[in-house]
DNA sequence: CATTAAAATCGACACTGTGTAGACTTTCGG
DNA sequence: CCGAAAGTCTACACAGTGTCGATTTTAATG
């Protein structure tokens, strides 16, 4: 890997490699949509980026590494957004807002997110990224539940564990729905929101 | 594939191939646990079953086919059980019983079930098997919700859609928990049961 | 602007796993 | 006991992977 992780500080001119690297990730995303992870070959990736396999290995050590980088790019963008978004105070509003943001997220990045989920078992790096992302959500849900009056704590029927289950519910529902259509995603969102509200004791 | 699906009727002597086929599937299950799907090779499979690769291709056309057969075997066993299990009338009891059965299922077959879920995207055959299994659960959950007074119908806040979301919640929660430990699975079950009860309006 | 070290690229090679073909052996019903 | 079906093996052709050393391009610098 070239000029990677450590604070890339201010750089005068953009290295040619940076452009290529982006091209590779873009190609990766496109191929993932076209043929899926398994069918996608390192050769395809290189060809799509306009270089040979040999050259591609200069950037990424394997298909997995490339996809991991793609997931990292997407997930960072996702963290960015969640950091800069205001949190509502009133639970009902907070829930509605969170669900809407999540729908947007899946509409934009559904493909990469599904890929991340699929690979989080087999590629530890991706597993780590995704689990950190999930933790963000779980923490947020926990906070809302507690503010709505659900007992705090980590026992099976307290806020933390419930938040985890709700998070998985949303993940899986969106995973499936986002494969179908935007409408389906919207419907899934409504259902999940409803269950979340009930679980928070905000609907009777 | 040799003497497969169609009613195997009563057979005088068991074909040698039937034994071998079972051996292959058993080996497959063991290898899945040891090294996981990706790392498992057709050669490993053959070796584990005491034959050469060439011979293995007599039984299954590929690694995927073998795993599909393993999933089919497990899932059939699962359907069998759900068919012969009595359904309780009282919703609270029905929910508790269903959750307990599901815990048992995951304790026994967690590995294969996780594999099935992972591969249901990439292997259409497995996707079909698993989606049919999920439908069984969704139907059952729907019935319980309706008996508990949740409005019937397929709109996002009616029984059917809610059942689907709850099913995904359980699937995903169990998927993760069953990787950890039996205790974790039991705790996840409690949490899911709690949310199911609340969603059915039976607690609160 | 000539130099030069780093960055980027290429083609060829060795390796591993897949799936197929054809020949050989075992099993077992008639 | 004989012949067909069932089961097995070895050998091969092929795909994709990852590595290596040689070569070309880039861009900072004196």
C-alpha cells in the first residue's frame, strides 16, 4: 500500500497513484454491482482501472484488501455524517430522524453495506469495521430508549440488550429490503420504526 | 447426483454410495467448523471422506453442491421438527415455546444455519431453502401476533410486516450470539422474546 | 533542465484449486 | 458366472492467484 493511513498531512500535488487508487475502488464498486464479489476477479479490477494485474498488486495485496479499502471509504463517510448530524431531544423525533437517515444511507450505499455484512465473517478487517459501525447505532438506540424511560443496564430486558436486538432487526430488514426497491426499503423502515416506538413504550 | 430426491421407497440393501454420501456431508460439516467455507477445498472434502477428488465429483458437481446438500439435510430435519411440534393456544405460551425451540435449533445446528445464511446470497439454491425456512417462521409469528390482537394485514404496521421484522431480528441476534456461547444465545433469546411480547401488546 | 531516487507499471513464472475424460475395478441382480 | 451399473482412480487442461525482476514514468532538487 502506498501513502496510506498515517496523517497524509497537506500534500502539494496529488500523486498519480492516488487517482489510480480511487479509480480502482470505483471500479470495484461497479463490478460488485455487476457481477458480485465472488465472480469479480483481480484481472477484472485491473482492467477496469486501466492497468495490468501486476500493477494492481502495487496498490492492494489482494481482492480482499481492495474491497476492504472500499468498505473503509464508505464507512468513514458514514461515520462522518453521523458525527455532524444533530440529535433530537424528544424520543419520538429522534427515532423518526434516525430512521430517515438510515434509509438515506442504505439508498446511497446499500450495495457496499450489503457487501460489508456478507464479508464481515470471512474478512476480519471488514468485520471490525462493520462491528464498530453497528456499535455506533447500538449506542444511539440505547440512549433513545433510556430517555424514553426504558430501564438502563445490560440485562436481557434492559436498554442495552434491547438496542442490540433492534439494531440487528434494522440491519437485516434493510439488507433484504434494499435488494428489492426503494419502496420496499421505505416500508421496512416504517415497520422497524413502529417496533422501535413500541419497544420504547411510546405507543400503546 | 445418484439416487436422490424422488421417494426412495423401501430399499432392500443400502447402496454403498449412500454411506459415502453421508460421510461426505459429515466431513463437510466438520470442515466447515474447522476452517470455514472459503478455506475448505474439494480435496479436503474428498480426503476426509476417504476418496479422491475424482470420486467425489461422482457425488457432487462442486463444493457448492455438497454444501447445498448439507444445508438441505439440516433444513429438512428442521422442517420435520416444526411440523411435529404442537402449537400452544395461549400467545404468551406460544412465544415462550417457540423461542425455546429456536434456541435448541441453533444450539444443535448453529454452524450449518450460519453457513446457510452466509451463502444464501451467492448460492441461489441455498437462498431458496433458507427463504422457505424463514417463511415458516414468519407465518408462525404472524399467527401469534394476530391471536394476540395485532391487526391483521400486510401494511407496514400490521401483523405480517411486523412478523417479518421480528423474524430478521431473531435470525440476526441468534446468528451473532450462537458464535459466542450458549449463554449468550440464551440471553439473546430472552431479549428477543421480550421484544416480541411487547410488540404483541402482551407486556407494558 | 539534467539528474536521480521514488513511484508506477509490465510480462513472465510458479503455484493452487477446479472440473472433465477415459480407463479401471467393484458390486450385485438375474 | 456374467454383464451392466455403480464407484473409483489418474492424468490433464484450465482459471485465477500472488511474486519477482526488469523497465519506464514522475516529480523533486541542485
